[in-house]
């Protein structure tokens, strides 16, 4: 498939997973992580309302700016102070994200 | 004869004891009512509705059959209304903690506050577990949990005439600040940033209250220490700009940073689990323990979909099985509400 992108995701045990996902289906990163059978809590299902899909971005990519909701949610969950924190449910998969590296935040597990 | 009644603790008795008052739990009451079974609901939150009421009451839902669009909060209100004819009992603001089998074969369930319930059937409709408040990192915070620190406001009257400090920047921090401004002796709202999220008119109201001197607004700051002997007496607030610490006297400190779900005590009930879910038989959503069922987001079976509408289906089938479990010798005939109506208790 032409529109597949690759993203490196480090799980809570430090293991790296190279996941692939289509960039033209309107998926977000949380959904892609889930679809690749990785454990991610994502309680609210993608509404930027729980912070249990928190990731830390490990390499530089031109990411879309945070919405006010995302920033406020990260702040409420005391995660905004961790540099490069994002909610993976708010990162829409686009071709620009190919090669992105993220690490799952602690709140994504039990 | 002396009256020893005060020595006997009242045990709440019912047919199906439902853990979790979210959409599935509420619809179970309706379905159970149709076959004349009584229900009682337990929820760790102070109001019914689960995630829908607590996390996204204003979000529209589009996949409830018959409702092209419905707000989560409205759906919950309607489900509560639909359950009303069957007079469900509620134990709210308490967490289902201990489960044990009684001599007569029924289950006894005790909450974290010591309320006791007895029922032949337990239906776990606990969604993603019980919601627990996010707590700011203050080393001795837990020492004051019964003596000045509250994470959930159950009875606002408690704060009448008291000095209250609220911390947080979301809707609940704003709403309670506005509400308590007329109740408490003083209200201080502390936020770690300079802008608030939440409804614009709430933000405006809070700013107006601060402008009129009705409340104190402390921005770009957070509570870093709490002090008191036996009960909360004062808080230390650190300002991020200059690291200056200000002491504020307080009777109550209410951190409102939202809630996050935890599977909680039912992890220890010997149920067969898969990750954070309870494994069930997809025929009737029974668990590995006879008399205990699990429905909705908390269960797992091949093909499981975490959708409200699937939870309704599960609740319906589960009640049929629960009926047969409670009355093994009785026959249950499916009757349509269009034919028999709803016979209220």
C-alpha cells in the first residue's frame, strides 16, 4: 500500500515496536497503536478527556500544534511538565508523521 | 425488653446487585424490572451515569438506535427515568470493596464505607473500573483525606461558612468555585496556568467574582504543602514566576484534576481476568463464578465491541440468565412491552 507510514513505539517495558498504519483513513496514533495489538489504555476512546494515551515524542517531526483541549488535559493530568508530551489520540496520522518515534507514557498501562 | 435495634446493621437486600451505575447498569434495572426482579446500584461516583455523566456529558453520541443524535448526559437522564418505575436503590459515592459468599448462598458485598448489601446475583457493569481522583503530588496529602482534603464534592453544605481552597483549571474547578462563592466564608481558586479551559461563561463568571473581591484567584501557582494538627489548617502556595511561597489558611482543600479509572478491588475477587477485563461466557455474560455476571465495557469475549448498544444487549440476556439462576424451577416467558406494558413496583 502506498499510503502506509511507519511509527516506532516504545512500550512500557522499553521494547521497541515498528508499527505501520495507513495515513489516509483518518486514524489517529492511539488507534494505530491499538490496531497493532499494543496495550494502550485510552479510556475515553479518543476525546482528549482522560490522558491515558499519553506519549512522549522522541524525535523531531513537524507535528500539528496542540489544541487547547489537549494542552489542558495534559496539564490536568500533571503531564505537561514532561517535555514533548502529547495525547496520541489527538495526533492524526498523516504522511508527515512517517518515521515518528514515541514512547508510551506510564498512564497508558495499569 | 430493651431495644437492641441499634446494634443491628441494616443490610440492603435485593435480587440483582449492580456494580456501576453507568448506561449498562441503569438499563439492567429496566430489564430486570420487566421480569419482576429488584435491583440496587453501587457506584464510586456521587451521581449515576458513569463515564457519560462524569467524562463527557456534553458530547453527542450517534450510534444509539433510534436516536440520530443524543447527548451523553441526556441519554443517562433518560435511562435513569426508564429505570424509575422499578424503584432501584442506589449506594453512590462508595466503592464496592469486599465480596463474600454467605451461608444462605447469597453474596454479601461491603463498600469502602462499610455499607452492606446482600443479593443472590451480582452484575458487574463497572465500565473501565472505578473512577479515582487524580491527586496532586503533595507528600502528606493522604493524611488529611478525612480531615480537610476532598476530591469529590458530595454535599456543598459542608463548606458553609468555611475557608475553602480549590485547585484546578477545568469545568468542575470553575463550576464549584462559582457555586461555593455564595456558600463558603472564603473561596480561593488556584490554577497552575494563566488561562482556564472550560466554558467561556464560567471563566467570565470566575473572573468577575475575582474582580468583585468575592473570591481570590491565584494563577500560575500550585499548592506545594499542606499543614495542620489533626485537621487541615493552612496551605502553602508556590508561585511559578518567582518561586515565592504564600501561606493561606484553609478549612478545606479541594483538588479537582479530574478522575481516572482503576479496575480496583474487584481484581481480588477471583474472577477470571484478561488484561483489565473480566472473561465471560458470551451466551449469558456469566463469569467463572456462578451468580456473578459482567456486562458492558468491563467484560471480554471473542468479538467483543465496547459500545453502549452492545452493553444493552448484554444486560438483556444477562437478566434472563440471572432469573433462571435465582428461580431455577420457574419458567420465564418472553413478553413484549407493547403487549404487557411496564408493571411498576
